[in-house]
C-alpha cells in the first residue's frame, strides 16, 4: 500500500518551501541599534523609544474604549 509522506507543493506559494537566508535570521534586536563599528547607538535607541511612546499615546484612548465595554 502506498503511503504519502509529503504534502503536495502548491504552485501558488512556491516561496514557502525555500530556505530563508540564515544571515538575516541571526540578527538580534540589539544589532539594529549598533553603529558600523559595533558600538551601541544610544541616539537611535532613544529615538525608537520616543516613537514607540508616541504610538502608544496615540492608540491608548482606543484601547481603553474597547477594554471598558
């Protein structure tokens, strides 16, 4: 009796079976905040934190409306 071991490959999504680039996957969160010489860029960290705070301040009224109902 024949037993199928693999699912058929979809012609619409061939990229889902390709192996991702491992160099990009090995990046840590802090690697985005490093300068070209390898030191941490505290200005970039502070700017990103300010953007996150601004985004939170914009969406917090909407979130509290949904949580109160």
